[in-house]
C-alpha cells in the first residue's frame, strides 16, 4: 500500500481548529483538545483524580472557566476572555468585585516592550487572579471604578492526558511527547500537537520495528503523572522525543538527552547533518519542556527534544503574537519530515555479524555487484557493501557504519539488506 501523503495544510488546519480553545493543566479545555485529536487517531484518555500523589507532586484541583472580563466605568468590556483566552491569568480563582483602577493594576500583566501584545501568564500552584492585556489598552484606561469578573471554578476533579500506541515488532518503546496545556498559542504548542498527530498516522501505515507511544499531556505535571503511573513500563522506553515549537520559520534545533550520546541523539545528529538542512544541535539543560522530566537522574531516559526556534527563543513566545500567522504549513511539514526520517533510521538500525569474515567475500559471484549496474550511485552503493561487511562484527550498528564511512544511512541500510539476503551477514 502506497504511503499516504501528509500535507502541511492538513496540519495547519488542525492548529486552526485547536487555536480558540482555552487550555490549562486540567479542565474541559484539555478534554476538548483531546476530543479533536481523537478524531484523527484513536486515543486512550486517562483521568487522574485530584490529590493523587505522583512522585514528589500532587495532582491539583481542576480549573474551568466560563467567562471573565473587566468593565470600565461606562460599563464597556475593555478586557474580555471571550475575545482571547490569554486575557485571563491561568488558574485564576473566582472573583466578582468593583475596585478602583489603582487597586486593579496589581492584578494586571502587560508587555511594555511590545505594547500591542498580550502576555500569557499562569498561577497554577498559588491561589491568585489576574488579567493579561496589551500595554496600550492599559495606558488608555481612565481612572474610576471597574467591574471585575472571573467566572471560574477550582474544585476537586481530574488531570487528563491521553496516549496513542502503535504496536511494533518488539516491545521496546519510543516515546513521543507533546504538551497540551497552553491556550491560544499556535507554535507553543499547537504545532507540536499537529506534527505528533500526523506523525502517529504516518507510522501506523506500516508495522514499525519499535512500539511507539504518543503522549498528549499537560506540561510538567502531565509527564510526571505518566512517569509515576508507568513505573513498570519505564525499562521498555529505549528512545524518546519531545515535540514543541514545531511550526515557526526558524531553523530546526535538536536538544540532546541528558546522556548526550543516546541513540536518539546520534540519529537526529546524523539525519539533520545528512539532510543539508540548516540546524542546531544543543546540549541538554534541565530547563525547557518535558525532556527534563524524562531525563531526570532517577529515570535518565534517552529522550531528546526537537523544536524549530527553541523554548523562549523567539520574541512572540508566550504572547498573543504566537498566533496563526507565526506558524506555516511548510515549517510543520519540514518538522514532520525530519521526524519520519529519524524514526526510519531508528527502526532500521541493527548490529550484524559477518558470516564470511576471513577476507572479502566474492560479491560478484553472488550477483551483488550486478545488482548495482546502471545505478547513478553505483560507487556509493559499492562502498556501502564493503563498509557493512567490514564493520559487521556484532559491535557496530548500521548507524556506526554510516557515521564512520561518511555515507548516508539509506544506502548503508540497503547494503545490509542485500548482504543479509545473500546470506553473508546475520542480525
């Protein structure tokens, strides 16, 4: 069956559907987001009750919001949650009051350096309330008494996350994680959700070698909750990738795992270098997205992070300017392509043993050279055969062969397939 072609426009359309929803680390916005993703691929949704101990954390109360606004002395809504979910401080406790502007200012958040942008702010673990607005809106507010309303609830409920599993030929798992907690921020992280969704669909077109587990969870507390609830499965996780900021125009950036030399680190380095794409490889730091949970010292999993412009590395980050204009179909398609290329390498990377290790076996007699005739890459394919034979000692993987020889991975893997078919090497 021919593979289904995924277009950037399809991913962009998913971002558009998700963009208006008010998300947080808990609540109906997360559920609505997972409902939409669930229309693209089957999800197993988990509900973890408030108060559940998860490692050193506790699942918080569930937050939901129906409305919020600030009305000026004339009764006009000058800040309105209905216009943008960014206007409310995330996890704001309920409030209904009238107060002077001088008192209200203590609860207002702006970006003076970008006076037309609205910031994204939260107060997850400290009871508070507040509004986010453009500095130019604040500057235009007259003195007087303002009506303030936050129609929200903060009650015992659940933390919601979802998984999608693609069974592989082996139980060893690859984790692909993206956070689903941010409200109307297109790049951080709706683009990551879209790329993960279509990556899962692409991998399901075949039976992959590894088992792939896609995790759609709120940032930090979601990953911690998954780790706490899956202790018996952790030793199966051999590789992982955190996807975020996948749709902006910046160059691709891969952040290594804590180990620094995990197989996923080497694969992404090889794929990005071989592709000729502009890119950056950066070292692990315990700051960023959920790679820092998977790579905490007690777990120390081989999980890296793939973004375009990294965490907090673009001015629009965590502001209303991270909107649908910031992301593009082309950028998401490029990010998806790299993920597919990387996982293709990961799934095909094997160690082989040369069954005729004394001297070079006669390849022509076995038709291996004849099979190369007329190919435009005959010399490359021939060298790949020789390199695979020479390094098939049970110690070197095909990725080792590609790195040492300077050849792309694909011809190395093709050479291994040919030599295996001829009975010259075994896995």
